[in-house]
C-alpha cells in the first residue's frame, strides 16, 4: 500500500465505524473493496493487517451494539472474507475470535441488522471469499454456517437466495477438492462430512412435497454440474438420479423449468452424458411427461447436443414440431411435419395444446417458432429437414393471423379466432419465414410465400413492426430466388413479383406513419444495393414513382426518415437511378442531388441526416461517383469545411474517414501490417513529395485534421491522430531524401496549434505549404498523444488515494482544496 494511502486509512476507518457520520454511497464502498482485493491478490493479507491495525479495529468496532449503517456492516463482512481468504490471515483473525463473532450466532445473525437484505448478502459474499482452504471448511462446520445457508436459499430477496445456492455449490466443490480428485471410484458414503451434509439436504429437498424446496435443490445441482467436472460429480449424479427421475411420477411435474435446466446441464457435462448414468432414458421420459410449453426448451437443448442417440433426437424434434403440426391439421394442410399426428387424435391434441387460452396458444407458437429459428443454422440440426411442411406451417400461421386462413374443423375455426390480428405471432412467423429462405422449397410453396408477404405489405391492418419484418422477409426471399447459372439477375417469377411490389412500396412511402416510411426506404436501399445494375430491376424501378417519392422524403418532417432517404438516394444515385436533375433552362426546377445533400449537411437541425450525408459522400468518393470525379478537390474541400464546423462528433469523425479516403487516393493505400501478407511494392508518388502533398493542402485537409486532433470528443481526436500517424509514416521514407535545404519557419503554425490545444481555435491556420506540414508532423509527439488519448478520462481520479480523499471529503475531514472530487 502506498504511504499516502496508509496515512489516510486510519481516518477513513474511524469514519466508517462512527454511526453519526454521513456515509459514502455504495459505489465508493465497492471501489474501496475492489482496491483491497487488488492488494491482497498481489501480497500478504496478514502483513496488510499488521501494518494497518486500524483495519482490525474497524472489524472489531462493527460488532459493538450500535446503530451502524447496514451498508457499512455488509462492507465489513465482505472485507473480512477478502482478508481471511489467505489461510495465515484466517488463523490470525481466528485468534481474536473475530470470525465467529462476525459470521456465527453471536454476530449479525442474532441482531436486528439481519433483517436488511444488504447484510445477509454481505454475510454470504464474505463466506464465499473466505472459503478457499481446509481451515475454512472446519470453521463453517463449527459455527453452523451451513445450516444458515440452507435457510437463506428460500430468502425473500432473490439476490440473497441465488447467492446462497451458489455458495453451497462452492462449499461442496471445496470439500471434495482434496479427497475426490483422481479417485473416480470414491463412494458417497466416504465423502467429507460437510459434503455429505449438503448432499443429504439436497436429497431431503428432492423428497419434499413443497415446490420451492425442490426448485432450490435442482438449482444447486444445475450449478454444480455446470461448474464442476471432476469424477465425483458422476458419483453424485448416480446417487441422486433416482430422486430426480421420481419427480416425473408426480402430476403435475414440480419445478419443471428447473428440472429441464438440470437435465441439460448434466447432458452437457463431460463424462456424465453416457448411457451408464441413465441420462438418455430420463430425458426421454421427461419429454413424455412435460407439457408442450415446458418440453420445448428441453427438446431444443437435446437437439443442440453434439452426441445424442438418434431415437432421442427424433423424439425431441417431434415434440418441438407438434404445435405446428396441430396448426396444419386444423387447417386441412395434411398430417403435418413428418406425420406427427394421426387423424384419430388430431383434434383432441390440437385442443389440448393450442386452445386452452389465447395467451397459452400465442406463447407456445412464438416459442416454437423461435426455437426452430435457432435450430435451423446449426450443423447438428435434424436431417432430413422438413422444409416444405415448415414453410406451409409458417404461411398458414400468417394467413390465420391475417384473416385469410381456411380452417377445416371446429378446432381450426377456434384457432383462427384466437390468432386473428395477433401481432406477436405475426412477427415471430415472419422472422421464421425469413430464416427458412436459407433453404429451397417446392415452387408452389414459394409462390404462396410471396403471396402472403405481398398480402401483409398491402394490408392496412399491418402494424409498423409487422411491416418492417415483412419487408425484411421479402428481401431475404428475393435473395434466395432461383437464378440462371452465370446470371445474377432476378428470375422471371421474382420480376413479376417485383412489379406487383413496387406500387405497394410507393404507397408505403406515402404512409402517415413515419416508421412505415422509414422501413420502406431501408428496403429500397437494400434492393438497390443488390440489383441496381441489373436490367430487369432498373426497368421496373424507373417505370415507378419510387425514385421521385424517395427524393421528396429528403424533406420529411421526421429526422429518421430524412436520414434513410439520404442513404437511399445516395445508393440510387450511385446506380444511376435518380430522377434527372433540372436543366439550366429551368432555374426554378429541382437542384442537383449533390447540392441538396450539401444543403442538408449545412442546415439540418438533427444529427441523423447529417451523419447519413457524410456516409454517402465518403462512399461516393471511394467509388469515384460521377458527381465527385468532375472536381474532386472542390468536393472534398467543401465537405470538410462544413463537417469541421458541425456540432455532432460523429459527423466530424466521418469527415476524417472521408479525408482518409482522399489521402489514400492521393498517396496510395497503406501497407499491410501482416508480416505474411504478399504485398506489391508501393510506387512512390509521381514527382517530388511536396508536389504530391499539394492536393491535400489545397483542400485544407491538414487544417481539418489538426483541428480534430484537439477535439473535445476523444473518438474524433483518436481518429485524427491515427490519420496523421499514417501520413507521417507514408512520407517518412521520401522526406528523408527530399529534406529542404533551409528549415521552414513553422513557429507560427506551432504557436497556433498550441492555442488550439488550449481551446482557442478561433484563428485559422491559413494556407499551409507541404514543407511546413512535414516539419510540423516530424516535431509533434503523435505517439505520446495517442497513448494519452487511449487512457480513460478519469485515470487520475480513479487512483486509490483519490478515492480515500473523496470519501473523507464527504464528511469534512479534509479541507476543500485537499479533496479530488469528480
């Protein structure tokens, strides 16, 4: 510990022990505890206590009958655990009977402070830190702490109850660390007394008729098998397996969710998923006994396992698919995926699974669709994958929700009533339908997919979120539509669909709801990016009103829509799909897109459109857009001038990205940093280096970068520093050969930069010559600046000394000027 901190520590301990003093907040106490953890991890806790007796005095003082803050008491319990984690310090604290008085019946356990959850939590966390060595196990047994932990599993505070369960797992693992390591055949009867006590409590809880006790026992076992993989865990599972399996004989199955978590934790644990443990049979029985709502998560977990019997996988997949099979049967769409339902019991199964209530039906269908969506991209998914039935089920669900379904039975009609207009199922089904686009399907089903998507995009009843997901699913299915080999254009069916879709998109771009207009613009941008160069798409788009409407949305009252319109127009312009600008003969007509975007960058009151403009301009420069290549320097100079004055730091940062693109186009791309990359030799700039730097000087790139280097927003300064370092590296080899005979006078520039660093950026640098720029770059400590920028803004205030000073300043122990408050 630093001498300065040692001098402040006695006063701080006195403040913490005095109930009359105003207490620092929990954040300061947490930081203080973290500091002590850092010290004890790096050195001796015993030596720390011997050199700072005020710490022991604090721990003793909190035991006196007084109205001490529960936060301070909790902090003291946790601090004691941190110190006692080292066995020699544990013995030192034991000599003064401090540990029994803090963690035994004589401590907070028997006082009024125990009613505070903070104190109970601190007691548990203190024991968790303390329990690191055999001496701690004997202490826990002697002071009766294990029984208290058992009772805290049912604490009213969820945080305390969860921490108590985790502490039991830690104590069980610690007690087995010595005797069981390397002894797979060790019998449970030979386990240490502490371990046997915990296991006995778990057995008693599993036999209980109270669901909370069963849940507590299952949660402890789940954590145990998830974190402990030693051989003794297999002995534990063999011992407890009959009690776990007996839970399946109860109706209903108690603590079903916790039971599922436990079985999956055991299945994933190394060495416990073998058939000798009876695990596979128990999983199969659990799938049969749980309701479809409870069994879905278990079925998904089984299907995610790498090694699993095929029969169990088939059973799990059948359970997962059953709700969708019921939907298909209720609407006369066939027997469902893999023929899971026979005709005799289909109606009764549908009624039992889907029709108890709207909430149960909707919840089950949404979970089923989400589980299947997670399963589809996995390599261990079931094979063959029932793509056609699943496509049919997704389309049918969307039709039922939209009112166009065709129920074939009473159960189907009831299902249609439950799902009509249900936004939750619509969103889930559209997400699942979009995921199914990764696979192919029968042509007639694909036709139905596009039909139902178009139905949703047309429907006035579709909510904004449903429309957004419908646009996303439509784009994914257009991407997956079949193409002629060697041709990237859309096929004839997709083009026909596109001609029906564009009038719908026009309508949505005129929607009074801004979210709908925004989703339509995002969809248009995606379409243009992928098919903007293809003849069929271009012809259909230019024949519509979509480009003109998009241009009008540049002036939308909603900033999000304006930003999306900027991005869409930038993409349309890159592909030559914009509405043609007015000719010089019509001065009252529309200005060019470049001018309009510059106007948005200069005048828009919201940041989102201005950021979008900068991204479009950067992409245009990178792609050599026709509006840019005519006079690139004028374009870059104008954009940097406007961006440099913007109040939004993201706009200024994007300006640096544009400057980097122009720099690389002028001087060449940067070399690869990979030592194994094969890179061709970089040609030196044509002519002298100073001549090569003239374009950068003419667009005032250096003034923009130097101003950004001292930006008050750190990301901007970091980006500028990286750009200038790149420039210095590119010019270093050439400048050594082209050193000017007389050193340029850079004093005025350096003086101006010093004023900029101090915050006075009113005076511009003016026209900079390349020689001046090179000299300034060589004189600046850019590496040191980059290191300073990489540090957090409060790296000085985060020091332990500053923390102690702040805590003392809150109670007036230090003078005002001595505190380092932040």
